[in-house]
C-alpha cells in the first residue's frame, strides 16, 4: 500500500479499493460537531466535488495535464508582457518555467509538443521585442534627462 501526500498529511492509498473518496471529518479545520448542518453538508459536498475532480484528473494522460499547465505559463507570460509598462522580470519567470517543462520533457508531451514549442518560441520572441523597446525607451529617457541638465546649467550660467 502506498500513500498520497496532501496538505492535510499523508493518506494511505489502496489501488485495489473502489475510488470512493472518504470525506474528511475535519474539513476546514472545524470538527463536524461544531458545524451547522448546512455547513457540514456544504463541506461534504465540496469534498465529494474535489474527489470527483481528482478522479477526472487522474483519468487523463499526464502529458495532457502538463501541456495545459505549460500553456497556462504561456498565458501568464503574455499577461505580464501586456502590462503598461511590461513587467519583464515576471515575464521571464513564466517563460523560464514554461521552457523548463517543454525542454525537459522533450518527446514526452504527445500531440501538444509541437504547439508548445511554437508557443515557447513565440513568447520568447515577444519578450525580446519588449526588452529591446524598454532599452530604447531607457536610452531616450537618459538623453532627455542629460539635455535637461545641460539646459539648466546653461540657464544658471
């Protein structure tokens, strides 16, 4: 018998047992006897819903789930690039995380692999363009600042 780690601790897992998910008697850290009947019912419903989602997730190929998460990282990078001004530091974290997944799992991501590689290339290219634009803007700001200093010194003299 193996165990499954959850935020609530280690739980035994018997692969031969039917997949009936046990309801945690202390859902939310509140003992059941301290819950109202409505709260207890909501907690039990939530636990069943979470177990159903976990079962659905477990029935999917891991490559599909991982590819979905990698596309989420792509979207996160795009969101940070779309900020005014673009948040290049946070964008780089998301791109590096996506690259770690896509490049480390080369040949293991199934049908989505080519799409993921193309998306990674696309977001990297967008990052480079935004980074170059930021450098140009910084250079122009420095020139403008230098010109203002020269004008101020000329006005004083």
